[in-house]
C-alpha cells in the first residue's frame, strides 16, 4: 500500500456523471470504500491513476475497480429484480 492515498485528492476535473467539477477525493470514495468505476477513464490524463490504484488497493479490489462496468440495461434489470424481491418480503 502507498504511503499517502490522499496525495492526489486536491486534483479536480469535470465529472461526466455528475456534470460539474469535483476533486479526486470524491472519485476515490464516492459514498463507498472503492473508487468510482470510471476513475481510470476520467483521470488517466492527469496522473497515472492505474498505478495509483495498484499501489493502494488489494488485487481483488483492483479487479473490481478496473473491470468494465455492467451495461445500463443489465443494471436496471437487477435493480428491478431487487425491488420486486424486497416488495415480496415486505408482503409476507
């Protein structure tokens, strides 16, 4: 693990998902323990983000972070199924 995981937190850029400027610190921990799945696509021009990820996360976490995101349709279907299951459990 690297000495200072926050070394790039000051960097900022426009987020294609949120539509406004954000700091790398947000991408590194967007409400969860692992970085945003698009961190490599967004930050590669500003610094060696892949090396940063490999230096600061376990091999399994690196696979999760750098793996291709699910297609939106698949994600929507999974969310619908989860909502249905939650509704069925509630009705019991």
